[in-house]
C-alpha cells in the first residue's frame, strides 16, 4: 500500500504548490533585477521547514484577509524553487 500512497502524496504536494487560487503566503526571493514571487501554503511551510516556521511565527498575518509575506533577498529564485519543491 505505501508503495502506491507515497508517490501519490508527493504528487499532491506538487499540485498544491502550483495552485494559483488557494495560497495564503507569498515569498519574494532574490535581489533586483532577479526577483521572483512564489505562492505557497503557510501550513505546509510551517511544518516542513524549521527556518520558515520561525520566519512565519515572527511575521504573523495582521488580519484574516491579508496574505503572509516573506522576503528572502539572500537566495536566488532558481535555488529557492528547488528547495521549495
């Protein structure tokens, strides 16, 4: 069973990451002129990355309608995309 379940779960995470509708966090990565904004889901970031957990905990959303925003200028967008996936 697990042989079929885990590949499917991994695919589901990729689909969630690529979802342009139901994200609640934006991550601005890089320095001008090489900046990219990634859309992500706070709950997944929070549980999958100790660094992003600390960052999100210190940058809590101000109200229910606002997106959480993280700025990471010390990493290239290409490298961050690999890390995010």
